C-alpha cells in the first residue's frame, strides 16, 4: 500500500513519518518512531499493554489507525519524565514494587496518569476500576494500587 | 572481619532495575532492532495428527520481498530440554503432532510479507487418528504419537514405594479414597515470545531471546545447528513474564538462528498471542487418586497416590513433571509410608511443561482438599490436624528428601490468628466460608537437567581503581528480581549500596553459567555463589587495606562505602581507596564464586526429582462468598504466611507472594487451557477453546481480593543470609484453600480445578437430589503400571536405594544409611 505522510505531536514534539495507511498507532510508535516503551501483548485490545494518551485520553494504540491521529497529541511512557524528573507515578511504581517484569508497566502508568489527571485523590475502588483493562500477570495488583495511591499523595504534596 | 548488622539485606527498597522498567527503557527482545533486519513467520499445522504428504512452497518463494523459505528438510537434528526426550525438530519433518506444530518458515522484508507468504504454502496431510486425552492414549496404543516412550502412547510410567504402605493403610483406623482433577492452564505472560538472531561481524551466531534458560537454549542451538557452543552467544533479554513458559528451547529460536546464519542478516521473530497459547508448555491436566490411611488422632499412616498426566504432543519437561506430582507431599507432612505411581501420556495437543509450581500444584490440591475431608470426618479443626502432622525439621522423608528448617507451623498459626479462623470456620452464615491449605516448594532443584559435576551457578566480580564493581552471572531476569538479589548480596558483603554495582546477566559470552530462572533456584544458588565471590573480593581488599593502614584484617569492617577499623571507625578509607590498595598489592582484581547443591541421599531411579538444598513453606486462608442460587463465587480476602527464611528485599518478596496468590486465584477460579474437537467434516482437529486474552479468563484488578501477607523469617543455613525461595510456593495453597472455603460456605465439594459456578451449582443440585454433594471425577482408568521400585524408608534402615532395581549400582557411597539413621534419631528426638 502507498505510504502517506503523517504528522502528529508525540511527547510534546512534532513527529513526521511516511506511514502505510493500515498501520496502527502502536506500530508507528514502535517501528517508525522507535519509541519501544509502548508494548504489545495481544494486538487485539485485550491486555492494555499498549495504552497511550491521545489528546489526554487513554486509548489502546493497537486498535487505533495511526492516520486517525494526524495532528493530535500523543503521550507515551517516554513522555512521562518531565524536565529530567520521573513522574511521581514512576517514582512510586519503582519504589513500591508496582513493576516486576515491567512489561505491562508503561500501559498501566499511562492509564494511571489519565486517572490522576482527572481525579487527583482517587479511592482504591476507583483505581481498581480505572486499571481494570490493564492485565498484569506478576504483581497481583496490590503494589500497583499502593503505588498509585502513594503517587497521588506525592503529586498533591508537590502542588502545595 | 565482622559484619555488625545488615546494610542492604532486609531493607525494603527499589529494585536495581526499577528505573528502567518505569521509564520504558528495559529492552525486551521485540524492542531490539538492527540495520537490514528481516522478519520471520511460521506456518503451523492445521491438523492435530498427520503425515506431511506434500509441501509446495513455490508461490511463497516467488512473492516479492521473500528472502528464504524453510521446511523440515533444513532441520535434521532433534533437540529437547531433557536429555531423555530430544523429540522436537525446529520444523516438522514428516509427522505433525498438534494443531500449531510448526511446519515451515518464511523470512521476508517485513512481518506482513512473511505472513502473506506463509499463507501461500500448500501443505497436504494424511490425517492420523487423533489422541485427545489420557484415556484415549491408554485405549489406543496405535498410532503412536512418538516412536519412543515407555509403550504405546504412554510417555512415562513410574512406580515407587517407600515402606509397607498397603499394610499401613489396611491397618489404619480410617481410609480415605478420593479422586481429583486439575485442568491445565497456561502462563499467559504479557510479553509474547520473541527472538532476534544475528551473525556477528566475526561470523558467529548471536541470539537475543525472551528465554528463562539461556544456558539450555545455548546447548540446544549448538546441537540443532551443529555448531560449536563456543561460537554461539545467547543473550537472555529481560523476560516480560515467564512463569515457566519460556524455559524450553523453542522452534522459533532455532529457526531464526538458522535463517540469520544462512542470510547473514539479522532475523526477528515475534509470536502472536494465539501462537503463545499453542506453544504452551504449561500446567499439565492431572487426574489423581489419593488413598490415605489415617489414625483416629489424625495422623497419616500411609499414602498411596496415583497421577495421570495429559502431556500433550512432546516430551518437554514431562518426565520431571510426572515425578514432581509425587515428590513433595512428604516434605510437608509426616507420611511414614508412601507409594507413588505416575503416568504421562502423549496427546495431540500443545505440549505441557513447567508452570509455576511445576507438577506439584495438582497433587497439592488433592492432598489439601483430602486433608479437609479427613478433618471433617474426624471432627478435628483443619488447622490443628495439619499442625499435628507437620514434617519435623532437619529430617529425611520416607522418599529420602532432606528437610532443613521448616516454618510451616508458624505459617499455619499466623494465618489462623490473622484471619480470625477460630471465629469463622464453620461459623459463618450460609454462603460465606473460609478454607485453609498449606504447601511446600523447592529452593532450587538439587540436580541439574544435564547430569554432571559442574556448578549450578557461577558469579564473577570485577573491581578496579574507579571503585566500580561489576558482577557477572548467567542468571536471567524474568521480573522476579534476580538482578536485584545479585547486586544486593554483593553490596551487602562489600558495604556498598546496590546502585553502586553494575550487573551483567544472562549472556553466555560474558557471564559464567547459571542454569536459569526455573525451579525457584536463583536466589539460593546464584545468591550463594555471589556471596562467595564477594567474600573473596572482600578478603583481597582487606589484605590491601590492612597492609597499607596497619589495621588487623579481622578488625576491618565494610559498611557505608568505607572500609574501617571496627574498634576505631574513624580510622579507615573509602571503598574506592581500599580497592586501589588491593589493586596495588595484587594487580588486576577479580574473583569468582560457585554454587553446587549438596548431594541427595536418594539413590533410586527417580530420586533425582524432589531434592533441594532447602524447602519453603506456606499456609493460606481464603475467604469466599458463594451465591447458592447461581454458584457465583467471589473472594474478598486472602491471608497468607510464607516461610521465606530471610527476606532479602521485602518489597520484592511481598510482590512475589501477592503475585503467587493472584496467579493461584486465576487457576482456582477461571483459567483453563481447554480444548475441543472440531466435527469430522472440519478435520476432527483438537483446537484450543479460546486462544485469546479476552476469552481465556484471568483475574483483573477488579477480581483481585485484599491480600494480607506475613513473612516468617527463620534464616536457613543453606540459603544466602538464610533466604529461601518465594517465586512459586505461595501459589500452591490457594487452589485447595478456595475449594475448602467453598465447602465451608455451601457444603459441597468441588474436587476439580477450576472451581467454577457451574461446578458449584452441579454439586448443589446433586446435594438437593440426595446424591453425593460433590462435583469431580468419578473414576481413574486402569494404567498398566510398571513393577514398583521398592525403597526402604530411612527409619527402617534404608540406604536410599531400591531393593529391586535391576540396574542397582554396586559401588556407590553408602553414607546414606548412616545419614538416614542419624536423621531418624533426630526425628525421634524432635517428636518426644
């Protein structure tokens, strides 16, 4: 298929590529833009490993045709580091065991960020609900919940 | 030299690779990319059992962008993980044995082209009778799925007896005879298997792969490709979850390696999710019969266990899996006489292998549910029943397994106390219940897969004038935290912080051999090797510092990045200065450490499966809510206590415990690697019921209960600073605890895993109809067992050998009898 030019914003920077119209956003991120932090576990929208933010909303990048994202703002796990500092979610996941093998972690961090952006003080039930589309086979989720709660608290403290 | 207190060990802290994981910088195999890289796809068999009559690859070869098409002709040499079952070829040569068996491969400029070309290959099969279950395998010895194995479609049948079990059961006050079934399930790692193979600039092969066992992959590649092992480098990329599913050498690894050498270009292959389900090597479905003699006070007089395993189409780890279904019962409870008979059949389904707990969760389920039934019948609280029969410490079991420290009683008391068991068991309203179960697991297999006298784990340390320390080990990071254990232990010995040390792991060119991340062996074996290497380095540094600063060596302390006089802490130097002093004295600094497990006293055939340097223990209480109208079951809470010996990094230990609980709940409640037969018009194929993550149900964040974890720390002399395993043991009690809790809640027994609402309802309906309130298997097929190997237990004077083994070695060491008698004496003493 003829490749078509695609321009979008990724992690705050303009990105351009010549992209096969059949390619998903996941494939473009990993294969054309070399942003391999975003993972794939099924490529059918079942596992949540490929979650990214598009215009602030968490989406499964394996289900999104890349060209649909023309002109939009995409944030991946690589974009969570701000001014050389890890996002509170990243700090807390690393400190509290929220990441074991680390394969689901980028998708979970992105989904959790979307949650904290809309609800800075989420209850554990809300965290469970928000992450219910992200499978993790290692942790049993407990330390993930702990990490999200701790990050929320740290972010609130940072704001004050 | 003194170590006053721990600096690193026991402190909850960020794992050394934590930052890489949360920034997306951990490079998994499929994240690797190289110039001129090509992509590979496999064509997999669409029939479950058949002969390849013809294969036409012309159209695939002609497709634009295709570089290479491979078939079984290119792979004449068989390989496999166990030396006794080298029964796999990278691509099938004449027979296909399950839907999903790879028959051809295409290497092309991109994945889409490779996939398109794969679909242009025309394969004609002559179909053979399909063997879909162990019962069919026993009933139909022909056609044989393999030309090797014990007989017909029986891969392996074993029979071992320790003491006069028939007399012990016949003379018991009560005999319990129960059947159980454990359905197969799969690992479901989030990362799909991937491999990138390259011919390096020297012309040698480099294979990056998501493997838990780079050493075994190294061996398999050398054999399958006919290359010197020294000309192959295997790099285990961090695994995105393993759980046992990346422990075999896989077809795609061999194919990619061959193609990279042939084309002199990097070749990548990444399996899709459906292929991961078909690669499998997961939990064997096992049918079990437990006949147990019990005295009025709840002591076991004898156990007669039969297991029947559905092995799938290849050997994999199956012989070991078979023995493991019978190995560890005695390590948990005092069982004075024991007979174990196990049979693994071949079937035309994806091969089963090792999944977390390897062969032991199935029979653990049976034993723990049967104990619940025994307690019920004898009106003894299930916790008390178990406390009364816990295997004593520092003992030898009937089957010659050496138990060292055992924290099981403390685990039971802890979960009883924490859960409020005494106020809940048989006291909650109808529909609510609690169940208790226990388990034990290996801290590393005592014998290597390829029997030899070589170390199981090797560690090298490099130190230089920068003060930098690099630690090298073949161990493989699969998420469990092996890099962190390695670095943490070296840091502890040298008085550094973990982040001061760089780890190089899982690379057969750069690192000494470690056998791999399986059998919960890494913390204990790699850990002991790491401590030895670090202590040797500390010795060299102490020599250098002592000579230079005039402090007696035995007064030097290594802590807080300094080396100093314990009696005058101000007197000393920085770690970097200390290394310089040693480098000046000795020249370039480097040390090694090795670990080889102690020799097992078992001398009988089959005695190689089960020995371990020490065993971990776990107890759990699970609470359930069951809707009696629908059978719907939810788990609000789990209490678990694990005998860890010592928690090196409690954050990681807790994560392993909770992850084990999670995976156990998946197996207990929903996960099934189940198959169905297509109608004859559709080839009669045996296909996976639901090879997708959406339909293969696994617990989500909404399903996960609250988990209350307690770590029981009795440092074990065999472990590094006393540590035991934690990766596998905590999964084991969950499934039986769920089934026991369901009985407490609604009074029906679900004797098969998973415990689903359908099965609960069926049992409730049976109960209402006046039938046995149970759902589970009702018969065990006749298995033509081999003659039982008779081994006299240690307390009856046995020397660890079988009395009727025709191949009985004549001149082996006879220390086992002496050890056994000493152990028996200790055992008697501990009981009095």
